[in-house]
C-alpha cells in the first residue's frame, strides 16, 4: 500500500494487515492515532469469474477456494481446510450482524 501526501513522512512497514485496516492505517499516518495491531491471519474474498475466498497467515499458510469448490489452492492439510471453512463462515456471520 502506498500513501502520498505532504502530511505523511516516508517510512516502510512490513507488518501483516487486512484491507479492513486501511482506514486505521491511514489515520495513524496523518493524525496522532495509534497504528492498528498487526494480524496473524486475514480472510480475503474476490472474483475472477467465480467467487474466490481464502485465508493467508503471517506464518505463510494459505488457502484459496472457489465457490464451486472445484479449485482449492493451499498448503494446509484437509482437516485444516475444513476448519478454515468454519472460521470463514464465522467471519461472514460477523459482518452480517453489522447490518442489523
């Protein structure tokens, strides 16, 4: 991520963040607000003709699955992929509660 503004001093940050941290990262650069804590894992979702969702950890573990479950790219064991699906559903459920 690259920010360009007169108020931001040049620096490099190698911490592990999610896209949902964007606002807090930016505010920490232009105000006295504290930088958000680095994450150990992030969930991601995107689309390239099919819905693709996944998880990346700061330890280098990853899993990406398409919504048809036809393509799975991972370095996790099968039972860890199953646990990921449960964790991802909890993540989605959390955002559903924010709508209420």
